């Protein structure tokens, strides 16, 4: 504002120096475009840009009023200012949507109370010292008393009772309960924010804003609980001050001024009642504003006038019943008919207008919205970006996506991302879902960075019944393979659900089939999703709680690309990276020894031994594995030692590879037949190279080393992989 004032002042001075070329310019209404600023406007501009200085001056002035006597004319201005500030406070309270919009209210309440008490002291000094306290107090006293001083004093006492007993006590109790309930609800609100953040429903900035609002809300209600005591003390102080004014005035009037008792009562009762009214009416207004603010805690986000209209006058049936009741009272003999008839007419009219408004709203909802066609220039740059995860569906599958048709796919995808964050320890990017007319109507395709990673068909209107094993009863349907696990399954009609469940089938909805398939694809390809940007976010997320680890993770010691490759190696073998602290600590320790990613990965796996054991042990804590024969281990060790760069085949002969695949296939069938996961357990020096060799063909087989399992872990072998003598 000050900069704008300077610019306008310069323009004005330039106009004056340039003569007619500047002064001759006029607006359309004949006025000059550059109006000179008066001293008052300039003063307002200075005040607007220095509010901190003005507040400080105001507080010091309030304290000064407590000590320095004021002339009656200046007291009139301050009393009028007190009334003005009280009305502003009340109006702001009425038009609030949430209490936090007026979070400064507790501090403002303290300043207004102190200001009002300082005015009480100043008026008391004038009343007792000069028997005159200005025109404002004189006018309030004369208007209310009107010759009857007893009635005036009774009205003043009633105002004190209303403020102290009704408003102050009620708002104080509400603020006390609101503060306690707000503090009790803070942990639950924090957990809800964390759950939404983990589910991907909100981002970090939104979560931070919501946490700040919760903290502000707790601080506000705690402050209001204490600030309500200001209002209570103000009411008590006002009553005591006015009693002192009356009694002191009688003593001074009769003993010092020589007034008779009647004249002293008339004089000082008028001033006392006027002083009490001119200070307690603003106090009552501020107390009402405090009550409105503190009771807005359960509001739905609208202002008070909107909510009163919707909730008090929003039901026309209630208004019609009230109007009928008032008409009945109007015809009862002995009761005044005109007031009841008038209010019945007004209530019925409001009910009619409410009914008409509801009908118009229903008609607007029934009409389809008119969406204006806006031509938008197509940006070619959008085609250069590749979505990390993308799901394309045929037009026949739109019903499982459209929520208006009962589709719940988006909700399932949200839960899927949350579950994958728990299982894998990474934040799965948002999955873009779009329809593709080039696909079959019931076909879907899942892509990772633009490459197809899975596709299958769904049968809308049917449910998938999966057979966990040998089931005697056969159910007619479309026989397929479950896309997620490859189990034999049947698409059956909805009416066959109960029969299939009783027969032992596992029955799932089409959207559940799709979401489960997506989950398994993402688990198998999680290492492709984890890029350097995602790794940076994971590390930045640790900085708040583990700053020492992040500070030690320097590019010279361990580049971020190397951390990414280690995490990708872990995810490729199904090892979650949720315990990122242990992973980074192991990398920092061993990065000084070697920069080989495969070796660092093995070191990290040893630090995650308990996590790995928990993935593969059964309910008794036993790991059931397939042993690697000594001849096979020796062959791999020799191949590793003879090659500097290890390829997928390790340089083994084709006959030896066929022998390994044959033995591994038999061992896998044995493990699956006994109900266990196919796990190869071998020496640590062999493990990474053997996994790399078999992973392409046997992607469901896990390879563990003896040393990366806890020493107390019990291992039970259910098979063996060995090369024959010919290999």
C-alpha cells in the first residue's frame, strides 16, 4: 500500500510540473485521474501498513488510561469505540464458517476486557470527582432511567444476571467440554490422516496441513477455555465497580458536595446506571460473540445464517404444523387473535417458499448438467510422458469402474496400494485407468512404463469359482485359469454362488479378480517401478526421524543409483524394503569395503535375516527347503571363478543346464505337492548366481543361503537338486 501511495504521489507531482498536458486529462465523469490524498487518507494508509505498531500503541494506551485522568469528551470517543469493537466482534462471530477462522478471538477477548475495565476506571474517576462523565454516559442513564431510578438500577442488575448466569456460564462450560473432547480426539484424527496418507488418498502437503489444523484447533479450544474466565471476571468486576460508584457517589455527594440525600441519589444513580449500561452492553455483546464462536465446533462448514435457514426453516412440514397451531390459538376465545393470525400467516408463507425452493432444486437435479464445450489447444508434450502404471479396459468392463453403476475398482486399487506399501515398503504410483476400444469388450491389459505386463478376460455378470484342489462336485461354467495364480477356475452364474461355496470353491467378484491380478503383477515387477525419484522420496521420508543416517549417505560413499540397484535386487527376489533403516545402515557399513552391487546386496540380505525368515517359515517357525547337491555347488563355484562377468547361464554346458532344470522341476513338484513354497537353500557364494540363472524360467522359486537365515532357525529339507554323472 505504501508503494502504491508513493507511485501516485510521484504521478501527481509530475502532473503539476508538466502543466496542461497533465492537469488537462480527465476521466469520463470529468474528474481527475490522480486525486490528491488528504492528510486523513494518508494517515489511514500509514496505519494500515503498521498494524503491529498500532497494536503496541493501543495496549500501552489502555494501561495509560488506568493512571491518567481523561476529559469527558475523550471518554465519549473511547466508549463509542468500545461499542463499535463489540459489534464488529459479534458480526464476525455470526458469519464464521469454522471457529479457526477467528483463532485470534481469545487474545482479542483479553484486550477488549482490559480496555473495558480501563474505561470503567476512567468513568469512575470522573463520576466521583466531577459528578459528570460525558454525554454518552449521561444519555444512556437518562434514556433508561426516565425519572425512575429504581427501575433503571433493576434493569442494570438484570443485564448483569443475563450475562453472568446465562451466557458466561454456558459458554464457559461449552469451551471446557470442547477443549477436553478436542484433546481426547487428537490421536484418532492423527491416525486417520496417517491412514489416508498411506492409502494414497492425500499427499504429504495435505497431510501436513490437516495436522496443523488439528494442532490449531486444540490450541484454540484450550485458549477459549481460559478466555471464558475473562468474561466471567469482567461481569463480576462491572457489578462491583458500579456498586462502588453508587455508594461512593452518595458519600461524596452528601459529605463533600453538600447534596441532600435525594439529590445525591438522583445524580449518582443516573451516572452509575449510565456507566453500567454503556460498559456492560458491549460486554454482553462480546460474551454473546464468544458463545457463538465456541458453539460453532459442530458446524457443517456454512455460516450461521445459512445453517439456521437450512435446519430451522428447511422442513416445510414443520412450518405448516406450526402455522396450523397458531391458527388454532387465534380462534380460542380470550386470546388475542391478531398476533396469532399474523404469525400464522408469516410461518405458512415461509413454508410455502421453502416447498417451492425444494421443488426447483429437485427439477435442477433431474436435468442433466450442461457442460460448455471449451476448445483446448492440444499439448504435444503430453505424449512424451509414460505412465508408470496403466490399466486399459474394454468397453464391456466400464461397469466395474463406474461408481454410479456400483463399480468398486478404484476403491480396491486404493486398498491395493496401501497393502503393497505394507508388504513391499514402497509407494506404488497411482494407476491410470482408461478404456481402449481396440481391446475385446471383456479384456484388460496392465502396462508398466508402457510395456504390457499382464492381460486377461473378465466375465461381467458372472463370478469366478476357484478350485483349491480335488473337488468332487463339478459346476457348469466357463473353465479358465485364475489369472493371478494359475489355478483352475470356472466363471459361473451368480445364482450358483451358494452351491459353489458349499462345494469348497473360492468365489470372487470380477473386480476382485482384476485387483488381485494387478497385485501379483506389481509384486513380481516392483523392481521395475522403483526409480531414482522414488528412492529419493523414501530417503527424504527418513530424514525427519533418522537424520544421522541420511547425512552419512553421501554421494562419494554411496551414490543414490547404487542404493536403487540394491533395493531393486531385493524387490526382484520378493524381499520387502520396508526396513529401510537397516538396509541403509548395512550399505553405509560395507560401502567402504566394496562397490559391487551384488556383494552389497548379500550384505544387506544378511542384515534382514529375520525379515527373510519370517517370509518363508511356517506356523511352527520351520523353513521347508530344497537342498543343493555338492556337485552342483562345486560346478557353479568353478564357473564363477573362471569368469569375470557372470551371465545368465554362468557359462555352463547345455547338458548341465538341462540336468539342473530337470532336477529343479521335480523338486518343485514335490514341494508344491506337499503344500510348501519351492525354496532352494545353498551356500552364500553360490546363491546370487544360481538365482540369476534360473529366475527367467522358474520365477516362482526363491533362493536362500544358509548364512542369511537366523542361526536358531530350523530347516527341514523336502528335496534335493543335483546334477547327474552325465551332466
